[in-house]
């Protein structure tokens, strides 16, 4: 079968090539790939900056934002031929650490977890893949190709859950939320925050195009420019850009007792923003919580599925701005200015 593979840490090694059929050991359910979303992590892996092949193998099958159709449900109940499924990305570490032992692999404390398409286990960018029943999530068939948005949605389901947990440390009635960065994660965050009844604001560099339109269609307010100029002090911020200056300004602008969730991953950057000590002082004096959030456990996958199923399908479909064939995977990985979510489609839905 064909698969999109890469030799991790070696730039220029990504290819669409023939590999053996998926190994029975990868799970009792055999799935035909429908579509796989592309994200920044895939780009980093292809650029040789990240990723690990399975032990003893040269290549890694790429892809962690899956959608597939069950071909053979295997002996375990719960799935039938034709079901649309999405595969969970992370697997608990083998030790396991206490978090993995209780199913909270998103909070793995020893770093020995594995991740499909990223860390030591093959991903979903192959014509067929296998999965264990306990790591397959059924998608409402009426969602169609929008099921490919489930994985990015889980990141927000976790982030919003963590914000609620942290909010319980005191009397707290959040009314406003700012989302920085209007990529797929930011826009899904804005959607779920709106569905939760919050007054939603989104900030991004783009001044025109699909991003501001999508934000306004949600009934949310769009800002471009500095966080310091938004004109209010948000109760909550979900930071999806990973840009140092945006993070520093978010700490300055957030309201007293505010919760700042860092969900974006950045690198370096110019150190022109305020010092760490000044940021810490701002956090101390106003009881601000700054926390990082990554990945998701099964509870978040379930919640994200519920949220997506209730969301406006017409709006969701506008998040998928480009669909490419597997052989054109390099084009899918090359970001264009108007891209929100690019999807590689393996078979008809
Ligand atoms: Zn662990």
C-alpha cells in the first residue's frame, strides 16, 4: 500500500511510497484512510526538526489528524464495517507513570509516551491503518470529512476543561475570552468558547480574508494588531501563536484573577518584550495563572466529538480551505497565506 513517510531528523526524506500492509500488532480494527489533516508538527517533522521512527525502522508514516472508514472491525465488539473513526494520537508510556496508569496520558510525567505519526509509532497517512478498539473514536457519519477536525478539537476540549478546573480556585465568573491566533486551533477555540456562552474575541495578524470573516460569522469580535489595544481586560486568554511578544502582552492585558492558557509552540524570537521578572510581578500582583496545555485524553476526545457534532456544519466546513491528493503531499505541507486547515484525502467519503 502507499503511505507518506519520512526519515525523522533528515530533511528532504519525505516520500509517497509503497510500504507493507499494517501490522496486526497495531490493532484489531482495519481502517481505510479517508483523510488526514496537516498541521505545523507535520511540517516540522518533514523539515527534519522533530519526530522519531519506530524502534528498528528507518521511516515513520506521517500523520496524526486522522479520519477513516472501518474495513474489518475485528473480533472485539463496538465497531462495524463502514463506521467512520478517528484514531487517538498518544499511547501511554510502558512503565507506566501514575498519569498514564489512570488514562491521563496527555499528562504523562516521564515523557516515555508514544504518538502516532510523531513519536515511535506509525501515523495515519497510509491507504490503510490498524487501530486498537480502545483508541478508536467513532464519528457521527453525518459529519463526513469534517471528522478530520476532531483531533485539533481535542486540544481545545482539554484547554477549556483545564481553564474551568483552575477557575475553581476562587470565586470566578468569566465573561470574556480572547483567543490569539486564528489558525484551526484558535478558531475551534473561539467556536467552543462561543458555544459555552462567553463573549469571544479573536486576535490575529491577518486584516482581511477568511479568518476575520469566520470570526464575525461566529458572532465574535475580530482584532488585528497588539493585544494591548483590544480595549478590555479578558477574564481568559487562549494563546495559540507561541510568539513571545503576544504572550508578554497577554500577561499585561489579562484581567485580575485571569487565566492564560498557552497552547501555541514558538521558538526563540526577538527579546524586545518585558523581562521575565516583570511578567512574574504582573502575574503575582493580580493572581494570574499561566499554564501550558498539550495533547488530550479520551475524555477530551469524547467531549470534542460532542461539541463538533453540535456545531454549525457550514461554518466548520469553511475551516478546511484546501484538499490535496496524497501524491501532492508536499503541496499540502507548503502553507499558503489563506490556508486554515489543509487536508490530504485518501479516498472518497
Ligand atoms: Zn506516562
